[in-house]
C-alpha cells in the first residue's frame, strides 16, 4: 500500500477530529494566478452606484481573469478607494469557479484582488480529476496555488 494512502487512512479514519479542527489543504488549478491581469465581466444587466464606488452585475454573470473563470447569478464589484481599479468581487447564487482542470462550487465567493485570495462559503464542493472535496468553507490563495478547507470536511478519493 503506498505511503500516501496509509497517511490518508490515518488522517481521515484514525484521527478525524484533528483533521476537521485544522482544516484540509489542497492545491487549486495548474499554476499561480496573476491578479494584476485585467478582469472581464459579462452579464445580463449592470447597475452602478457612484456614491459608494460599487457596481452590481446580475444574470448570467461571467468573469474571466487569466486562466481563472467565475460564474454566478449576481456579482457586486467593489472598486478601490481611488476608483482606479477593482478591489474585490462578491459573487452570490450558484457560484462556479474554475482554474485549469479544477472546479469549485459554493453559495458565495469573495475574491480579494488586492490579496489574491478567494473565500468561498456554503456547500463548497471542489472537483479535482476523479476526487471530490466538500466543506463549509474554502480559502484559496491564487498566487501560490493553494487552498484550505474548513468545517465538515469530507473527501471522496477514488482509485483509477
């Protein structure tokens, strides 16, 4: 039995409480994301609020930045304080995030472009090749291609 499989058996079956308390770390996507690339947004409608520096895209929202793609029912765009660029995106309603071959779904996602992080909450499901990981919350660091899962982490590992 390969050492990796023995480690997984220990982590998930012999010591499950420690695994849930610490979270579960995974990679997401093929490589790091360049968060300085332009962000392209398409949607059915757009409303802009000049007072608070935000914009709301609704209906079939599609976001692309480099290799990363995000889809949602609604995305609230928050601009930086000097309105020179986007500070963060908050997506709600059937959020789907893809980067390379990896796919993540959740009820909501907040992408902080300045930090290069994505926080996904609510029914998070990550599909990587033939394996699936589910949790209450996932925090991704797009720059170094890592993700950490927290809360009711469940992993389904399949052999080929």
